[in-house]
């Protein structure tokens, strides 16, 4: 065997060795063989019924694997049910008040333990090695019972609904009530028509009222103008009277001078008595006061 063949065999051997090493690493990492190199802490879960749960079954939290069932279910000495030992990865903390239930991938699939944490921020966590009560698993029997109860309630509801519909048809929707309802609609239609006619009449009345208000406004404007004119007349008359009483004209003389007024009255009286041609001043003699008698001489 020459040197070239030896070099080729050495390269092939190295390639095969690297491939086997990678394959072994994948088996250890993703297979169950790698779980033996991880650290765990133990938990014990008490179930009323853990049928179908086997050693090596997965423990899931939110769909992620956090451990496995370390042994088959064991009967408890006191009470009923079984204890199921779990091995949880040491880096996983399970909040207190978490619910442990047994689930399955299908009707006939593998069983596993699922952990459902409580809502909200956890305040404390399950201690290592603690014993926790598990929730009752939902089997086919429980589902059948719940379905039967639901169907029973649904039948009762349908019966009540049927009774209600029957009463509605016999009482509320009876022929007499429907006739009354039809009569009510007819009366409502007539009332609507009457209201429409009344509305038209009211529109006419409102138009006439608008016209009347317009006429009244014009009359009020005219009255206001007359009042304004009367006020101007009164002010003019007052001004004339003031001028007559305080001025120097004929009217002021007649109103303020008594002697001139007496002469004017005498003139008018003489004209009425004697006329213009035979005018005499008789009114002055008649109206002049009698002369006082001369004083008597005193006796000495």
C-alpha cells in the first residue's frame, strides 16, 4: 500500500469519526440519553386516578418540557388515590397554587402531566421535594357526564321557550288583540291625517297673524307719528304762550295789560250797540265808576 492510499484512508477515518461524534452529540442533546446528565429536584403529586401515566412520561409547563415522571404511580397508605413522583429540572421554578393535571395527546395517545400556573405575578414557588395535590383529570366519563347535564339543561330551556312561545301565540298574539292592534294603527293613521290638516290650518292662521301683526305695526308707527306731531304742536303752543306772556307784541299787551283789555272790550261793546256810523263811547260811561261825593266841610 503506497503513501497515497494511506493518506486517503486517514482522511476517510477522520471524516467518519467526526460524523459519529456529531451524531452522538445530537443523540445526547435531543434524546433521553442526555437527560441523565442534567440536575433535577423531586416532587410528589397526589392524584385520585393516574391511569395511563407511565414512568418516563413528560411533565409540561406551557407546552415546554420541564421534567419527567420518575416512577410509576404508587398507592398511598392512608386515604385513596396514588402518588406520582416527578423529576423537575433544577432551573425551573413552579409557582405556588399551580394546577397539576394529567393530559393526553389524543383519545388513545400518550399520557403526560401538565402544569398550569396561576394568573398574575407569582409571589412564592413550590419547594423542592414537596407533595402537591393534583387536579382531577378530565376523562371520557367526566366529559360524558357533563355533556349529559348540558343536554338536560338545554332540553329544559327549550321546553320553557316552547311554553313561552305558546303563551305568546295564545294570549299576546290572539285574534282579539291583533284586531285591537289593527284598530289602534287605524286610529293612529286617522289622528296623523287630522294633525296634518290642523297643521295646514295653523299655518294659515299663522300667516294671517303675521299679516295682522304687520298691519298693527304700521298702525303703531302711524300712532307714533301722530303722537310725535302732537308733541311738536304742544311744544309750539307752549312756546307761543311763553312768548305771548313774556313778549312785547299785541297779544302780550292784551294778556298782560288790563287797561288795554278793558278798552278793547268797550270798543267791541260800542260797536255792537251803535254800529260804525253812530259810534258813541257809551260803554265807558256805563262802566266808569260813579264819582264819589265831595267831602263835607268840617264844623268849626
